[in-house]
């Protein structure tokens, strides 16, 4: 799994991305992780979710539908460190969303898996 544009130690972020992606059976792909300030994540939150103010993490999936040939382009994870308690957990959370999981619609499975993966890091 290739990770582009990280501010944390790249190996730790890559490990978090790999575990989260592997939980969905994805072994080969690309994910961009970007760390931004509160103003930037608030702009993105308003633009893409219609919600006012900053948040901890946003995910922007790329190849959600259709057949995939070769490495997947999972998408982008944008994290605001000043609104995040645990940066690696935010990476895992964002990547799980890129794999199609959604804690707002599931029965708690995503958050349980997120905690399990975080315990491995």
C-alpha cells in the first residue's frame, strides 16, 4: 500500500493504512493522507458534508464503483491534528471509510474494527 503526503512518520502511517485496507481485503492500492489546519478542514467539511466548523478526519473515496484493474486508488484522507486525539486512529478511521465502511449506518462494526486495528499499532 503506497501512502502519499504524510506528516507523521511515514512508516507508522503506512502501517495504519495497510491494516485498515487489509481488513477489507485490499492489499494493493494508493491512499493520500494530508494533515491540515482547522480552517482548511472546516472549508472541506462545509463544502462536502454541508457541516459547519472543523472536524477531526474526512475521507474522499475515488474508485468506489466499477471494476478495478491493478492497484486501487482508494482516495484521500484529510486530518486536522488540532481536532484529533490520536492521529493514527484518525488514519485508520479515514481509511476504513475509504473501504466502504460507515459508522453512521452500521451496527457498530466499524468502530469495533477501528479499535482493534489501533491496538495493533
